């Protein structure tokens, strides 16, 4: 998924600050109910009122206090997003709730099949939102879906462009298949096409962080050809983990592993390391086995302690490692905080060792298995010793019984 920057999204919060001047007021929930409880009787009439309908298909939380608290927080995030978007004049955006138990019939009619998911209905399309349920990220995504708001060109958007009206219908149909996750642009201006070094009816594919686009071969294009090409090249060599698409990105692993790089873009060392990452990615963009996930810790402040504890790293400085997505085992490149950043060649060598299997987070599992085997052997030895002791005790008991019998015989005599 690709996202546009929205200044408003950065200002959303559930809290508020007191300012002496106007012009920077953080939205606070005003208490007005804007999120609809949808059911079989009202869902059609409610959805007709809006150009865009956002529906949260949630789990039933009747008698579970923890689940109820979690749901209340989710609902509050939806209410705040609805409040902020209520002032948008371009389109009417509605928000609704569908309960998996009470409103099952509505879910089936609307095609909702994954609980705890958000579905966006727009222009006869259904788009599933696969990010965190937070007001700011949801608003940013809706800005992107609705094509209003500011966009970031360089880092987060993969672009395609077309020159001339010929074949535009095929191009437009292909765009609908990937909206809003891949941006499609068209130009009919020869001057712009010249600056972009484009030829007539040519489609250029822009991968994130790459300096030059790739021209899709085979023009004139059909919709199927464009779709096939995009799906084949859908995984970038270097991609940024973002709150809006974090789950989808993490699920798109290669053989159960991710190469993960942590770097703060606003930090001098982080910026330097990111530039080295870009260089390595550009040199290896033709390698289908290489995909690096860049994570800016500033984007996920609540996850920083978890990552540091789970991976055993310090995110105060840039890090790169390979992570097993099943058990979070990981191996990290050794980088001295007091030394310079690794060169592009050093980083590339380390990545090659990962891809070849020389560096493998599963090696720790093998060591653990060996330790378990040793423990089992020790346990077996202990069991044998216990058995021997038991045998000795039994022999002693038998001897005592024999002595008792002899004493009884003597008494009888």
C-alpha cells in the first residue's frame, strides 16, 4: 500500500493542548455520535447518504470486559476520524459498525469476510484497510483513497505514467485494479513527456527509492498485460513500513524471513545509513530475492521498547538484521556506534551472506535443539541413577523382610 502525506494526519490526537494563539489546535473528540450502528433494517438507507462509507466489521464483545474496553477505544478512533472528515466539502464520508454476531446477515450481503477489519465502499469498489486502527492513519488513508490531500512523491508511492490518449482506457482499467495502493498518472502534455523522457503510449514503472523508472515492455498494452506486470513486480527492493500498511507488508515475507533495517531519517547517522541502503537497493534492484523493509522508529514509538527487547538491539542507532517472522529469532549486523557506518560494499556482502544462508536466524533454533538434547541425556542419566537407587532400596527391603521372617521363626521355636 502506498500513501500520501497529509498535514492534518500529523495533528490528530485523542488529547489536546492549550495554546495562547489560534492556528494549531489539535482535534479533540467533541462527544457527538457520528458512527452508525448498521443492521439489516438501516444499512441501505445509511449507506445511500454518503459518497464514501467506512465500515468496521468487529468481533462481538457482549460479556468480555477486556474486549469491551478495546472496542471502545476502536470506536473512539472512528468517531474522531469521522469528526475531522465531517468538515470536508468535497465528499461525504460516513462511518458504520457491523457486529459479527448480531449483524451477520449484513456482513454477508456487503461481502465482509474478515472480522476486525475495516472496509471502505467507494465508487462501486470495496477496499480493505490493512493498517492500525488509529484516527490519524485512517484519515491519511481516506485522503489517499478519495484523491484529496497532499501526496509524497519520492518515498512511498510507486508511480506509472502514460503519454497520449491512445490505450488510455486499458490503462485506466488497470489503475482501478490497484487503487489506491499504487498511483497511476497520465499526461497528455508533450513538454512534460519530454522532461520525463517518455515516448508515445509508453508506461513507466517507478519503484520506491529508485532514481530511474523501468519502461514496461510490450506496448500497446492490454489491461491484463499491465496487471500481470505490476503483480510480478509488486514487491519493491526497498520499502518503508508504514502504519497504514504494516500488517500487509509484514505478511509479505520471503521464505519466512525479512531483512529489516531500522534508521531514523531525521537523525544524521540514520540518514547516512538510509542513503547507503538506497545505494545497495539500486545496485540490486533486479534481484527478486532481495527486499529490505526500512522502519523509521519515529513512526512507531510504542513499538520501540518491544523491538529492542525482542531483537536485543539499541534503536538509538541504525540497525540491520534478518528476522524470522514465525518466532522473531533474528541476527543483526555488527555495527560499532563509535565507528563510521558500513560501506555499501560491506552492507552488500552481509546481505549476500543472508541470501545465501550463511547468516540464518534459524541457527539459534538448532543450538536450542542441541541444548534440549543434552538436557534429555542428563534427564535419562538421572532416571537411570534413580532406577539403580530404587533397585538398591528394594534389595534392602527384601533383606529386612528375610531377617524379620527369621526372627519370627526363632520366636516360634
